[in-house]
């Protein structure tokens, strides 16, 4: 019966924290909005870090279940939902990486395409995306997590520091080293992937 | 910064852009599963405070206490009304030669004078 406790339409542009509080007050629609806002980003992050779609699904599901459970006790102003879920996901990824290592198989990341022209147009970029994943997978775990958060998810260094329980300086160091390692790994494949130096 | 380094940075940015443009996307089935989790983990209604369990025969004890209290009060008023001298001089109750008969509290019945003969 609790599913029927919707009270009113929730504005889709409401902040994450307001949506979570609305969910705690019985508005499941608010949680649906939050889900579609957070899940794709968390999933992409987890796949890039774990390079395993099944494991990434587990991480996202576990993270969101924890979020739903903590909703009644959520205190607005103390933390951002976005940072909180990334932190939980990052910790869950770290736990899994400890169990998974060593693994080298590259995941199959499919790109959506509707026409032949799209396939041709996407081919090189898809290859780039795969090469990036391959290079990311060669990085040490913490370096990979920080690099993905910084250069793909485009989070700020203070946000990454909060998520990974590090100082901002440590994050800067991790991402700089990660970037250097990626360059080394990718530059060898530059021409193979269609890049020129012009 | 050398030209080579700039070129490498640009290329690396292109890799990052490729990664942003082609994020791994969750399947519809997975999103549906996550959606189901919302209902399953929706906060429950707050439980109402349970009334304190009454002890066995509590109802009898409560009635007994009420009747006893009000009965004692009524008896006290009755005694005071019929024998005010007992209240004004309580030593009468303690005097050895004082006897208080039940009849003292029943004004309509002078039992000591009837000697078994019905009253006229």
C-alpha cells in the first residue's frame, strides 16, 4: 500500500537532496527521478573502473539500495547526495577490485548506432573509447578511479577528495600520474587509431 | 611546452571526449530492476506506539479498587450522619464499656427493644 502514497507531482528539476527527502516522505516518483539522474552516471563510472558490466550493475544497485534505506535519516545540508553515492560506489568498486585482481580482459563496450553512416562515423571514436578503457585498466586502482572522476565525469578535485577520502593534493597527484600513464599507454596506438600530429 | 607535448595532450583529450561521448549505458532491464528496488525499499509508515499491555484481571482490580474506595467513602458519611457523637468524641470508640451494635447504624430498627415481638 505504501506505493500508493504519492502525494503530489515532483518537479524534475528539484535538487537531489529535495528528491530524497520527498521519497522519505512517501513520494516514490521523486526516487524515480533521482534514479534516472544518478544510475547512468554511476553505472558508467563503475564500468570504467571495474571493466565488468555485471559487477558494475551490482555496485550501482547496492549503492542505490543504500541510498533508499538511508533516506528517512538523511539530514539536509550535511552532505550532497551526488557526493554520497559516488563515495559509496567508489568504496564498493575498491572492494571488488581487491577480489577481482588480476584481470586483463577488456569489456565489450557497444556504441549505439542506427545506420551504416552512423557506424562508419562512430567507428574511430568507438575504437578510441575502447582504447581508453584498455589504457585505464592498466592503471593502478586508485589512479584509475581518480582519473575517471576527474577527466571523464569531470568532477572537481575537492569533490574527488571527498569521494575518495583523500586530500586535494593527493587527488592532484593521482590524476597527474594517471594522465601521464594514459599518455604512455595510448600514444603508442595513436596512428593505429587514426590520429595524426597536425 | 613542446609541440609534441601539446599534440599528446590534444590527443589524450580526444580519448577522454570519446569516453564521454560513448559512456557505457545501463540496459532497460537493469533500470527496471533498480526501479523495483525503490518500491521494495520505500520507507515504512512510522509505527504507532503500542498501548501498554494490561496485566491479567487488571479490569477486575480496577473495578474492585473503585468500588472499595467509593464504598468506604459512603460508609464513612453514613456513620458520621447517624452517630455524630462518635466523631465529636472519638474516645467513646476506645472506652472499654462502650459497645457499638450494628443496630446503632440502622435508625429504623431498635432491635434491643423488640425482644422478638413485632413492632406495632
